[in-house]
C-alpha cells in the first residue's frame, strides 16, 4: 500500500526494568515507556528506582531514543500528598514526556514540571471533541482508546493536528479501556492503581447454586473455561492503514513480558515501519514478521478487537509458547553471555539480532565450549554469566533462543 506521506512515525516500546529498556533501545525503539515504583499501572512489576530512572533516561538519550515516564495511576484523595512529594524527587530528570490518566495528576505535573504530557488510553478518548478538551488543557499526545475504530481515527485526524498514538501489539483487556473492578472484587487488588490480578485470564466453570461442587459441562479445557479472556492484538500487516489514517505513534504492550519479547517484537515492528515508510516490498517480509511474532509468548492474535472471533464460535485463547529464551550476549569481545535457561555444550540455538539497514542476520549457533572460572564445563546455569564459545562469532546484544 502506498502511504499518503512519508511522515515521522514513532515506535514506543515497553520497559519493565533497566535491562529490558536497554534491549528495547538496541532493537529499534524510537521511544521507551517505563514507570517508577509508585503511581503507574504496573505495580506488580519491579519498576525503576529514582537512580534507575536517571540511568534509563541518560541511556535512552545517549542512543537518541525518547524516554516517556508513566504517572498514569488514578489518584485517591489520600494519594495527593505522596504524589506531590514524589514529583519533587523526579523533577530534575529530563523526560521527553510524562503519561497521565488522571486530570488531577495532570494538574500536579503541570504545576511542578515543564514537560509534555501524553494522555493514557485509560481515559477512553474516542472523538475529536474530547481531544480538543485535552489539548486545551495542555496535553500534547493522545493515546486513543483501544475501542477507537480505523474510521474514527480518520475522522478525528480531519479535526486535529495533535499527535495520535495507538496500541499495535500485545494483551487486550475485556474492560472498557482497561478500567476494571473485577480484580478488586475477587482479589482486593485494584487494577486502576496498577495492581490487577488479571482474573479475566483465570479459568472458570459454571455451577448451579443448589448443586455446589457440580461443575456443568461448558468446558473448553479440562480445567475450565476462559470466557472472559481476550486474544492478543497484532496490527503488523495493518500499519499502513493506520499510518494513512493519521496515527503518529504505535505502542507495544508488555512491560511485564520478557526481555526476549521486548526485543523481538520491537525489532519486527521497527522493521515493518521502516519498510512501509521507505516504500519497500512488505509482501517480501510479511511471512517473516508473522513467524517471528508467533515465536514470542502470546495468545491467539487478532487485528480487530470489535470482532475478534470473526462471528465464529468461541474456541478459546490458549497461551502459545514456541521458544525458550536462553540468554543474550553482553560482551562480544569476551564471549560473555547472560544465561536465563540452562545452556549445554554441543547444543544448537537460534541467534536473533537487531535488523539494521534492512539486513536480517539471524542464524543457528552451536555451543563449542563453556568456560566458567577458567574451567571448561558441560553446562551454563541460569542466572549466571558465562564465557560461551560458539561455532561462529556472537555479536553484542545477540539473543539466543531454543525452539520448543
């Protein structure tokens, strides 16, 4: 598809910790988004200390990548003194933007910081009048509600020049723009404070109230159903439609996913965006993109959240995992590999690399030797750093995986 304009399109990648941020930077993100240890919507992940936030922004900027900081939790009245104090601790950090959901949070950030504000998808922005309201109140970019249709976006763009961002890949939520009370009701963990226990992913069975323990047969799997669970979003082949509609930025979901997920999904979407914008032949790479996105852990994909089952019967959303993340090269000169799963001498793995200048360098690698403390050993243990010699050179930031 020919694009209407060769505009600058931004790929925004998730960073659940510093290591994942580094991976996103090296694998092609134009911007990274991450949160501190308070007031963002992923309270159960490790997130970033103040010192790590400083390191993250400096590292991103060193590599010409933007740093977007998340303050997108909804505030209770009792939170206001604490967020006011927290802002004092981070106001010296040169973020490129801060993401907010709560209007009160916007007021506090504007009072103490002179930083562009992005509006989270949590605010369910679906029309140009809502966008005008937010633009008039200092918002520079809108992350549209995931419920926004392609036709909506086209019509919105006719009324506004504000930056528009959408999610292009990752987990979806059954609740409207992710605002859900189910987690709080069933587990006491508030999704709107970033502490969702994801009860929509639990397995359920139907029980008649007068027959406790008698589970009725509506079974997808032997352990129950997942009738609340959604497929995962994947817009890889529809990016030109959204670019033509006026989208400025594409966001990947997944701060709680693995480093391998972050790196591989980022490189595939960056390659796709570059291919589309440079007039390349997307048909040449489409199968490669889809294959690689199938090789990260995911649920079945959909590119249409309004009819994800295509009017067919519900057939479940099993979790798909076809690869094991083995580790990645942290020093190519010394052949140092950070190991995540056991690596054995003589085994073969796949190495993936960032895609640079449209060149795909992925290749199989066989372990020739493993050296720890100067001694040759048969296996490198998880959560260690080992010198691993392969049958071909291993490049910095190469990621090793094993097909299951």
